[in-house]
C-alpha cells in the first residue's frame, strides 16, 4: 500500500496560553527538584532557541503537501490535503484538544478481515494477527 504522509503542527502565539503551558512543563522530569524560577527561565530559553531555527509548514513547501495545524490549543485548525477516513477522524479529534493534564494514546486498529480482501470501511472482525496486535497495544497502555 502507498504511504500518505501528512504533517501535524502545533503553534501558539497567545501569551496567556504560552505562560500556562510553560508552567505545566515545570512538572516534567527535566525540572524535578529545580527551583521553579530557574526552571521557568531555562524552559523559556529553550523555547527561544527552538523558535530561532523552527520553520513552519507552509503551502510554499510543495503543492502536494498535506498538513494539519493546531493553533493556540484548538482555537483554530488549518488543514490542507487531508483526505481519507483516518486523517479526517484525526482532524476531528484535534478539534477537541485542550491543555489540561492528560495522556493521549493514538493507535491504529489491528488487522481486520476486510484488510485481507482490500475492502475499506465496515465493521469487520480482527484477524488472529489483529487480535495479537490489539492485545499488545492493551499491554503497552
């Protein structure tokens, strides 16, 4: 099967949102046991360094480029070339993004009976390999 690549980009320029996000980052393992003021200054310095070299995805890259941009934690979504069931579902899902602490797991379903016959959609049963994959994902989570 052909692979359809698309980019997922998260951008933020709302000062209040950024400050809230910076403060959430202080609970990461990188900053455990660090003075909060020093940790915040360090994190903001890291962000400035990333900003100096970061290039946003844009239409000028390539006429065929596919992307989803999540702006200010879901305040705005931009998408280009997002076709197909899974990419559209992901776009819908991203419309529900928030910055409250949580873990998000995204996993493809295991192989289905329809996959073996190249039929898209429906509600088919998982194959034996699909069952193994599903159990593996469950064990990982």
